[in-house]
C-alpha cells in the first residue's frame, strides 16, 4: 500500500452524507477523497433505536470513538457502553456491531487500518462476504428486541 504524500485538509463542507447500503445509517467518509490505501475513517450518525451491521474484518483493526451521546457496541457476546469521548479498539477477528438503544442520536467516528483493498473502488478482487458477515448482518442486538430496523422503503 502506498502512503499519501503531503497532507489533505478535510472540512465539514467536503463531507458527503449518505445512507449505508444494508442498514440505512447516515455516514460520511472522511478519507475517500484523499486516496488513502492505508486507513479508513467515517462519521456515523446512529438514529434512535437503530443498529449498524453485525460484522468483522479480514485484517483491519477499528477504533470506535463517541463524539456525541452515549454509544453501545456489541463485541462478540459482550455489550459495551461507551461514554461521550470514550473509545474502543476492536481486532479484525471480533464480531462487532454499533447500535443505539436510546431516544437520542449518537455520533461515532470510526477509524480502521489497514484499509481492506478489496473494498476500495476499482478493486480487482472481491472478498468472500461470509468472512465479513458470518451471521446475518441485519441481526439486531437483544437490546433492540421488538424494534424494526432498517426502515422500510
């Protein structure tokens, strides 16, 4: 993987918010414009009573940092409560899921490295998705029993 040269300033107006494919969570990719092949960084706005995908990674470690609200992170069979400005480092082999069982939005910054080149635009090889999603990626944690997520439509 090639390191970036120089620096890249990213301002809030540079960010483009979109809904994630499977769970429809608003997110903005900080590093997509930089061409970084070494790390990824995204903001995730977790709506009330929502969850991101249940997943793991091939090689990437991820650092989860709560910017606003109180976060919940399922790692394996444990549920971690992460206070505002708290963080959790998760290894690639750990099944994990960010979720929000409160009535308030939670804002996360999630940074991962190394970037998994199989997911970069123009990748020539694609990963075996059962390695990323060994269980149903839309499975909700027990804290969201009775909640319907992602939204229909």
